[in-house]
C-alpha cells in the first residue's frame, strides 16, 4: 500500500511501541522507510518486541524529564500514542490508575509535543468510548456513553485533544477499534494478563490451558454467543500510517464491517490448529452487548483505507503461526 504521508513526516515517535499493536505498527513503518523511535516503560510491553531498526527510549510518560530527553534526542515529526492501561475489569477496581496513566500522563505527552513544536498526533482510542451502543454498526455519529473507567479515560483524552488542536494547532486523529487480532511474522500478541479471546483459545491448542470459557450462550445472536468485529493487526497499522497524512483533526471508527461470534472463533481455531479445544459455557459477563461491530465508511472514504485481511481464518492462521514459533511469548 502507498501511503499519502507528507515527505517531511518521516520521524515518528511511538509511545507503547513495545506492546502488541505498537510493535507491529513500528515494524510496518520501518518497512515503509520511516525513522521510528519507541518510548515504553516495559510494564506491559516487551523489549524484544521492539524492532531492532528502531531507536528505543525506556521511560514513563509520567516523567516529563525523561520524555523531554527522548524528544530532544530523537526530534520526531509526529507521534503515535499507544501507551495505556487497557483492562476493563481492572479499571472498575482501580479507576485512579486509568485516569492517571491514560489521561494525566497523556497530557504530559501533549505538553512536551507543544514545547518541541510537534504538530501531528495519532491516538489509539477505542470503541469502548461508546459504551453500549444505540445501534449497529458503530459509526462516528453514535453518542459516546462509556460504561467503565477505561472507556471514560479514552473519551476524556479525545476531548482534551480537541482543545490542544484549537489552542496549540496540534492536529490529531483518534482511531477507535475493538478486537485487534493476528500477527506479523516477527511480532505477535503476548500480554502478561491475557484477556483476549483468540490468544486464550490458542493457548488451549498449545497445551497451556485445559479449556476456554464462553461467557454467555443466551444472547440474541444466531448461536447465542457474543459477536465481535475482529481486525487484523496489519490493517490497524495501515490505518495508523494513513492517519499521519491528515491535514485536519478527525475521529475514525475502524472495523471490517462484519462480525464473528465467540463460538465461531473457537470453531475456526479448532480447524486451523487441528486441536479439539474444549470450551466451557459460563454465565454472561456484566456489561457485554450482544454485538459490537464498527463501521469504517468514513476512513475508507476520506483516507482510502482498505482492510486486506477480512477473513477471520486468515487472521487466526497468522496468530497461530506466531504462537507456534513463540509458545512462551517473548519470554521476558
């Protein structure tokens, strides 16, 4: 894919670039000829997930001094911001952590950008800002009503970005998506606390778990289990790179426009891995809507984004290949 990114936009600092989504965005940008710096505190990310072609800065966004050093040393033209806490359940137990890290530390990043005259910002947001949506698929006009501190923290930061644009001329794109999945050949999904369905299912195939839970089988869906919109990590990366070229701030929802149920994911994992993968039916989890599907008409129309990996089997095949090659994840 050819990216319509200004020629001067060649040095990008990626916060959270040692994490799952960030690491593959870094890889894709390097493959396109960008110079990339990674800023990460490694509490959730992995040092070995940082592409060796990138310049690495270890630090926390709460420390403005360390952040300023990274900006002075790397002199970025733009910033991609992935660094965040992202566990919904934990946010309900410890909201302070989520507002401090996702909002207050994010403000530190914006202030240092303003200090150094960096004007282009791509924000990894979430469709969790919408809460339980009024209709499907989720487009950008649906009211945002978060139902947990995680979603609220992301929405607060979206609102803060609008004012930094109006007052400081900081152009931003907020990309909202749900279920990132899949892997590149080099980098994949290895969370210290794993909550995502596909890696949990694949851990059963690897012999690391006895079974996987299906949380609710009585939803108003064809097979009774929840339906979600799974998007390949490389398609997410391409959207983030395209967002670097915007001339005015914007919000975009990202999805494939389709949906796959929990039971369908498990069955596809069985077919891909050749393992039986026992599944246990459990009661519903509070707050889970039957369907979450993101509309992406706006970003397709305005930025020319086209997902290349819409077949969920292909997504799972890429994840399975990575997990087989890295059964213990990154091992750090």
